[in-house]
C-alpha cells in the first residue's frame, strides 16, 4: 500500500512539473511573439505591412452663415414709484 501511494505521488509531482513547464514555455512564446520589438525579427508570415498615416481630418461642405439682424429690445426708461413710509405708532 505504501509503495502505491508513493508512485502516485511521484506521478502527480511529475505531472504538475510538466504542466508548469509547458505553461511557462507557452507564456514565453506568447510574450515574445506579441512584443512589437520582436515582431521585426520574426518574418515567418512574410514581410510586415508598412504603416500608413491615419487621416485625422475630412472634407466637409458646410454652408456659409448669412447675416440676419437680431431685433434687440431696448429697455424703456421706467420710474420706480417711491415706497410709502409707514408711521410708527409711538
């Protein structure tokens, strides 16, 4: 019984080491391939495309604004009536 548990433990440990090894190799390959600095070194798929300048502007046909006079309402001169004085009953 003791020999069987020891072989199972060795298989589990070896399996975990293999999973760790393959996942780390996969991550290294992924980050190497995804890095823009290393992309120029890898020419597996052929030449890299030449980047083009993005157009950040566009032509627009907008009508020219016309002058329309705005009627301004001027305040008329109004007089404010004086307040009536209240007498104090003393």
